[in-house]
C-alpha cells in the first residue's frame, strides 16, 4: 500500500498569541478525496496553507508528499501541489491566455499545454480577454485550467464551487478524476458540509474546539 | 536557457506588460517628476548661471525620489494569492527577485530618460564629456534603486504603513548610490578620475545584490 500523501498529527497553528488551529489530525491516501467542513473563519484556508507547506506549524507533526513539515524537503514538494480558491491568482492586466502562458513559462511547461487547458475549460474564444474584464466565472475557470495543465499530485480546493455554474462544476469533477486516477489526492474545503459529503470520500469537520 | 533565467524573464515580462497596460506607476510618477524639474527654477532667482549650477543636483534628487517611487509601487504588483501561486509553481525566489529588479530598473531608467532632456531644456547645464560612461552610471544607479526598493517592498509587505516605511528604509541606504552617481558626473565634467565613484556604485550594487540573493528565500517564506 502506498504511503499516505498527507499526514497531520495533532497539528496546531498560532499567529502570535492567537490560536488558529488546535490539534488537527488529517490523513489523505493516494486516490482519495477528503473534505474539510466548517464555518467561515474556522481556519480551513490556514489548514490548506499548512498542507501546502506555506504556513508553519506551531506544534504537532506531519508530512506532505513524503516530506516532513518544517524541514527543507517540504519546500521541494511545493511544485507538486496545486491550489484553487475563491480568489484566483490571476493578473488583471494580462489576458486569460497570457495568465496561463505565464504559468507555463514559470513551471517549465509547453505553452501548447496552456492552450489545451484553456480549451478544456471552454475559454478558447475568450482567451484574449483581460482578466480584469472577464467574469468571475471565467477567472475561476482559468484558475482551474492552470491545475489541469500542471496536473499536480495534490490538489487543494478552497471553496472551489462557490460562485460557479454547473458547467464549471464539471471542470472540478474532471480535475478530481484526473488527479485521483493517477494516485494523487484532493482536499476540498467548504462551509457546505452537505455538498462535501456528496463529493468526497471522507469529511472531517473543523470546529472551535479543533 | 536555464530554468532560473526562464523564470526571471517571465517575471520581467509580466511586470512590464502589467505596467505597460495599467500605466499605474508611470502615469502617476512621470508627470510629477517632470513637474518637479519644471517648477524648481521658480523657487530660485532663475538666473541662467544659477540654474546651470543646480541642474545636476536637481536631476539626481528627482531621479532618486521619483525613481524610488516607481520601483516601490512596482513591487506591490503581487497579491497574496499570486505570491502563493509563485511558491507552488516552484519559482526560485532568487529568480523572482532578479526578474522584479530587472523590470524595476527598466522603469527607473525610463524616469531618468524622460527627465534628462527636461534638465537640458530648462537649466542649460554644462555638457557631459563622455555620455556613454554616464549612460553606464545611470544603469548602475537604476539597478541599485530597483534592488533597494524591491528589498524594502518585500520587508514591508503586509504592513499597514508599507509605503511610508519602505520609503524611509530606502532613502538612507540610497546615499552611496546618490553619491556615486552625482560624483561620477561631477568628475567627468571636471576632467577628474571617475574610478572611486564608479566603484562606489558597483560595490553598493553588489552588496544589494548579495543581500537580495541571501534574503530572497526567507522573505518569500514570511510573505506567503
């Protein structure tokens, strides 16, 4: 059996004196989709930040894609992690296509991969639009296209369904399938526990006591 | 081309396209820089001899203050989500620093290039004997200002008083750059050796470059 992709064992995060996460356990196996539910402000995005190795933990231990959190190795696995959230990381002055080309250039991918990804999310015709002039749905789809293009081993979706139409939901489904089929994992966080139960293999709930 | 330079050039292209289309920085800073050059003569008795004497000091002052503003504003181009994305794309923090510095230097050079003819037009200064040497000095000056501003921008990212604090950090450290550039020009005009002052610029740039390289990773960690 392959090693789990993510293991968090009693992980806590504090920002100064403020506790953000307290003693969280999380395990993501290869091919698994894990949901994290909880109300706004409970620390779901911070938890994704921990898994992305971007937020340092205050106590506990964990590993992501085989790298122990808090070590230099953890930096090395970042390029195998993809993140899509309600705030797409697009540059307003670049067109949707240019945003994907930039990601392709930075990630050493062929620009043709970016054009294919744009086509897969149905934005080929709108690719010339500046991100600032595109609808939120188009921006979100472009963000998802960047993950389809990069094919990361671990996909983190932060309230990914919020504000998306049903067509865009199918893009998320496709992304989840592509990732899990190759033995990767997906973590979806949402305040909508009902939806998570439908779309994930396991749901953990964060609450104030967590 | 190595991955490092591919990433650095992608950042340069990003920053220049963003600035070229938004014109947020240059449209705000350039008119004020030009206005500053234009109004200083009204604050003196406007004698031609007096204007000629203060021409280059005015130029360097305008170059420092407005160049710094251009470079500082340009460092704020990335949102937190974008910084996070760069980390997850595996972008080398040093390549990111290099890319932002090159783009910032290009914008500072534009400020220097636009204000220089105005100085000649309004102040009638002494001619510069070796203009190509001076062009090299301007590049070193612009690089230094861009590196300093990029570092200050990173150190103050996320702080409420970012703009004020970053300016306060940049001004004192820019003294060797200002001194090096101004004294090189003075030495050129007076026919003296420029070597000590060019070296001052080169060494300052090197110190800033080494500082940028050594701190790039930890600054990125603290800003994502």
